[in-house]
């Protein structure tokens, strides 16, 4: 890393929010999980910085990121992924970032704020928004209940799409993004990303039938 980023003194591997706060508070060199200083041996870059999501303040609710005039925002309700796709940014060799959800109360308050602030487009960053299934439907219904008129972009797994999810999505302006990657079984095995092609086709037919994008 030193060669790639000669101007950097310290690197954070993994989630950086709390690690960066500790670094800013420290008067000098500090030892923290996932924090690596310039000159350290590359073979020692093994531990990732973690974060306690329940301890993080919402930048929207605190007003640190003002919503006035914000037509487009990126938002998250969870981090990590339950799958082990070899090419994915949410995993690394020998480990993966576990899926963890932000608190429901925080999410519902943020949704209410977004709707009241006339945000026109929200890109939801969750690796797979429609898992867990019941929780995803609840999030969509919250947008419906608060009369959201903008667009939601959702990264979804086609095999996990349910009728209840599509019913809720049909009440909103949504862009459903499906990352199929491959339809070939041997490629799926190599990348650790097998797909149920029949189930995917069934989902796409139902999405088109409902006029969703």
C-alpha cells in the first residue's frame, strides 16, 4: 500500500467510521483493529476494522448532512451479505463482512424525514435490499405510508423476490437492480455465485407483468 499511496500515513481496512474517530482523537501512533500504519509489513494486513452500527448517529437525523436542496441521496439500512460470491466487495479472501442491520427506529425516522424533505431519488446501498424479506417489505410500506413520490433504486436478489415485496414495490416508483452475473453452472461454481435460472426468469416475468423497471 505504501507504494500505491506514498502520501498516506495510515490505512483503515474495513468499516472506517469509529476507527477514524479514534485516530482523530489520538495524539500519535495508536494500535487499533484494522488500522495499519505506513511501513508496516503487507502480510500483517489481516484484521478488519469493525463498527457497532447501533452506536452510529444518523447524519440525516442530526442534520450533519442537510437535506435542503438534496435531490439525490445514497442511503443504507444494512451492511454485509449472507453470500460468499468470490468477486464481491463485501468479502475478502478467507473472510467476509457479516450482514448487520441498522436499528428499525432509526430507519423509520429517516424515511419520514426523507419524505418530508422532498428528496427526489434515493439509491439504497444495501448489497441485497430484499433480504431479510419481511424487513424489506416493511421499509417499502413505510415509504408508501409517508407518501413518497420520488424514485427508489434497490439492489435485489431475484430468487428472493416475493409477491408481497412486488405488491409493495408496485405502490412506489422503484428501479429494481438484479445482479445475475452468469447463467452458466460452471461459472457459477467458480465464482461461488450459483443462480436458480428458472426462479430468476419467473421473477423477471412477474416484474414485467406489473410494469416495474
